[in-house]
C-alpha cells in the first residue's frame, strides 16, 4: 500500500469512490472521467505498479474475474464490452497502480460512433 497512490487510498477508503463490486483481491469503482456510458476501473487491493510488474497470476486472474463480474452487473455481458490496461508512459498509463478499464454501453469500434 502506498500513501501517495490514489488507487491505494481508494482501496483503503480514505478517498471516496462509487464502488461497483469487490472480492478479496480486487476493487471495482466508477471512473470519474468516463470514456463510455459504462466505465469502471478494476484494481488489485495490493499495490502493483503495472501489468509489467505483476508477479502473481492468481491475483491478476482474480482482478480479471471481477472485471467480468462488473460487465455482468452493468448489463454488458450480452452486448459486449472492452477490458483495457495501459502500461507505462508510452502506453498511456497515468496512475502508477495496475488497473483495468471495463468499457461498454456503446459500440467500442474505432473510430467511436
């Protein structure tokens, strides 16, 4: 746990978030700047810098299982959804804590439409 990491602080409950789902390993909450009608972030409770630093396959699996549960809870399972993670600056990662974006509620083709 990092005192300076915003996602660690959300996991700890010191920063409020709109929690969608959780399990023993991960927490899912609504993104404050949604890029789709449904935009949920799923993070491991333990601080992991990025997917490149992930060293526990079971932990990553539990995070991904929670991402699939979020999609079911938000009614995206039938129509489809996207799960994305960014790694490093060139990959677009802006928060140094592993997180997956669950995006849906519209066509996720490119360009958006």
